[in-house]
């Protein structure tokens, strides 16, 4: 078989490819960085039909971005996966991934192997989890006021119905957890069909 390839395709390898991937990931991160936080700015997007959409939702912005670089596509897929699995935090995860890439670039320039850099990030994760274990404290499941204060996060996902959703969340947690700290095993599918 004869394969016809585009004449303008460039193939990069080694350090140049790594730095190109980092630059592409950082570029995607920079697109939505200003939409994060209390002083977030709206982005004006032109949709394919010619309409104008103004939004500060990172996932909506990244859905409209058309990229060809594989690393940039991976960042956009990361945002989509976050949205599908959690439903919130798409902007935060992209900005955080962009910062990880930004911090990895000088390490690559110092000739550190990518595996070593990844192992460093994993060690940092272990240290962060150990610190969280040190500063955490047990929560009394009978103290409804404290549980309500903990559940009130104020994300955009629940801002309109926060009181109702907090109460639903607390009821769900109390249904699953026992008073002694153990957990009940519930067959949700079977229980829903019985109700």
C-alpha cells in the first residue's frame, strides 16, 4: 500500500519534543487561567453558527478550542474527564496540570529524566497525604451543625440549591455510615427497584 503524508508534518524527538509538549500544555492552561477565582474574567467565544457566547466556565471554553497538538488535546481530554467524573473543578485541574508542567521544564533542562520527575511528584503526593493525616481530626456524625458547616462549599455547581443539597448530602452520608464509624453495604440498584 502507498501512504501519502502531508508535506508539512514535523517530527520531533527527545528534549525538543518534551519542551514542545510542555509549551502546548501551558498554552491550554493559560487560556483559562484568568477564568478562575473570585476575580474571574469572562471569555468571549464565537460559536460555529456565528453567535457570541460569554462564559467563565473552563470546560465550555475548552470545548470550543480547536487544537492539533497531541499534548494540548490531552489537556482538553483531562478537562472532559474531570467534568464527566466529578462535574466540577475542570478549570482548577487544567491550571494545576499547567503548573506541574511549568515546574517540570527547568528540571528537564537540568537533564533530569522524566521518570525521576514523576517519582518526585509522587513523593510530594505521599508527603501531602501524610500531612493531611496529621492535621485531620475525627468528625462526630451526630453533630449536625458541624457536618453542615463542613458540607457547605459554595461551588458553582450547588450555589442555587445549596441548603437543599447539603441536607440531601448529610442524609446520604448518615444512611451509609454507622454510628461506630463503620459503613453499611447498600445495594442501591436493588433497593431502588424495591422502592
